[in-house]
C-alpha cells in the first residue's frame, strides 16, 4: 500500500473538491461560518469525515490538508493494526491551519446505517467501491441519502488498461483480470469494473447528484508514483498482481502468462514500458440547502 500512495495521490481528481466545498459552504451557519452537520438544526462544529476501509490512511493524508476548517476524521477498517498506523500518520492541520482530530472504529465498513452516519459531513473511501456488491452500494447510497451526507469514492477500477508497446496477450490478460474483479467471494458478487456505474445509478436513484472524473494511474518512465523513485517498482508490482489475478481466474493462462510477465517485467526494468491504468472517482451530493446549488 505504501508503494502505491504516490500514484494514488497523483491520480485522484481534485476537481471534485470544488463542488463538495461549495455544497458545504451552502450549509454554513450565517453567523458563525461553521458548517452545519446533517440532521437537526443547530448541530454546528467541525467537518466529520468517515473514511471507509482506510487501510494505512492514504486518503486522509491526501484530503485533510486540501480542506479548510476544523475536521474530525473517523477511520474505519477491520484491521486494528492498520487503524493504529493510519491514526498515527493522520495530518493534524487543515489547509488553513485549523485542527484535525482523528478517531477509529474497527469493523465492517459496509454495515454503516443511517443512524451511524447521522452528523457525518462526508463519507469517503479510496480503492474500495469495486470490492463491494450491488446491495452494499445501494445500502450505502440509501444511508447517505437518509441523513443528507455527501460521498466521495475514489480510485475505483474502470476495467481498462493501456500498455505501450502493445503485446498480443494484453487483451486476454485484461479480460481475465476484469472477470476476476467481478468474482463471487463468500457468496458476495463483487462489482469490480462495474462499480462506478452501479454506484452512480444507486446514488441517483436515492436522490443525490452524481459527478464522476477519470483518475488514471500513469506508470512508466518519469511517472509520478513517488519522490523516492518508486515508479518502476510500482509498475512491476502492478504487473505481477494484474497477471496473477488473470491466472487465478483462468488457470489455463498460467504458462503463457508466465512468459508474458517475464517480457513485460524486462521492458519495465529497461524503462520501455508505459501503462495507463484507468480508475474513476465519484462524488455524490445530496440536495442543496434552500437557496444553494449542488
């Protein structure tokens, strides 16, 4: 996860932050300037942001310093060690120097109900949406709609990869990988590359306004994967994971995929391979307060 943080940061779509901030501005108290939380009138205070499936906390490290005003983050993950690490590495100041505080909640982030989300200013997640099912996404959309809470869900796989130079096996590996992303796990059918389309439909169905932006990884010579020169290492790690998932889905690809991966890794090491791994970011906004615009 540490290896991909630079590529994730470079890929996320900052253009979605403008509509989000304007939505909050429409809901600020006219006298104090503090954001009104969703729910009963008079509940002012810091932005309350829930990061679902937070992992090591890369989303909070990216987003918190880009937002102004006091913030309180609640990090959700099933892994207590990741929660501890994410909380330790949480930024402590916002873009304007306001304080940022953090709490953690261990458990299944897909079980958040409207009651839990009450008072939340934003639900966010990075690289999580494609691991959910249609039912889980619909439940999240319904809960956000019930309490008037925006959602910013980023870096969902889009099912498209561009490799240069091309290889005859690219298409077959990509097709098998996408099928693996849509596999059933313990009776749960993952959305994989269909996640953003399904989520957009779900949030729209529940009355929220949806905006999407492309957020591709760009891997190869001179890529922005990290200041420590992690680009080639990330490209190699991605190639191994991409081909490995394809083989897991279609074991008959094992032998040709082994040769394919060797060729690709050699090109990567020689600085000859470029890859664009497409992702999508989604922002869902509830109806604007009276007089505001979503």
